[in-house]
């Protein structure tokens, strides 16, 4: 696991270096060739049709007929799975051991243990809820279905994506209206990123 963490950190450092170089290139264009930077920005501007991309998320997935059509089967499966997971979280889950695996033996062990302990409690609560729902499906499926119907609350997300579909020209216009200050700011941030990435890669 430590090897995977090292690989992930090196990938982040390389990506930081790449973004730093791209940012420095943009800063130099803004400082010395703002017209070329504007032309490049117009060339790279793209729009994405989110309605077509997200069509799959608009389709309803029918599960009620299967679950409430065979309440004993699904209730038994849900109860058995929840009891097994609850047994694991109560008696076999060791937050300290998981923290050592994911965070190493010496680094961030306490914070990692707190994170996994919180996840364990969330898992226990979820398993208890699964046992209750499974038992309800086996003993009183109509009551569970009535509760399910009351808890349904559709969320309209179209207006969120409509905001994303609107073009945002304000940022580009501000950059090209103040090319010197924008170039200096972007160059400073990119320079810091490049220096940090190079120092970490050479360690």
C-alpha cells in the first residue's frame, strides 16, 4: 500500500509540474503576446451538450416490483448481509490496523484511526438499518412499502446543469482586459508550483 501511495504522490507531483509549465506558458503569452493568448483561448473554447450526455441518468430504474414482489427473499438476503457486515464491524474491524495499512506505521496514524473509527460507526448504523428493513420486508412488507412511498422526494437537478451550460465569458474578458496583472499573477502561482514540483521530484 505504501508503494501505491508513493506512485500516487509522484503522479501528483508530475501533474503539478505539467500544470505549472502550462500556467507559465499562459503567463508569458499574456505578458508578451496577449493577442495570441486570446486567439488560443477562442480556439480552445468548447461547449458540451449536457442534455445528451446525461440522458442515461434521467431514466427511472424500476426495483420496487422485484423487491416487493419477493419480500421474503430480498428481506432474508438483506438481513443476512447486514448481520454479516455488522458482525465484521463489531468484532473484526480494527481501525488502528487499517490506519497503519493506508497511512503507514508512523505517519498520520492517529488521524487515520479517527477516520476509520468514524467509518466503522457509519457502517454499524447502516447495518442495523439494513437488519431492520430486511426484517420489515419479511414481517410487514406493506408497512415498509408505505414508509418507502412517504420518503420518496424527487429532486429537480435540471436547473443546476442549465447554469453549467451557460457560457461564461467574464473570466476570459477580465484576463485579456488586464493582461499584465493577470500574467504576473498566473506566472507567480505557476512558478511556485514548478519549484515545489521540482523539489519534490528531486528528493
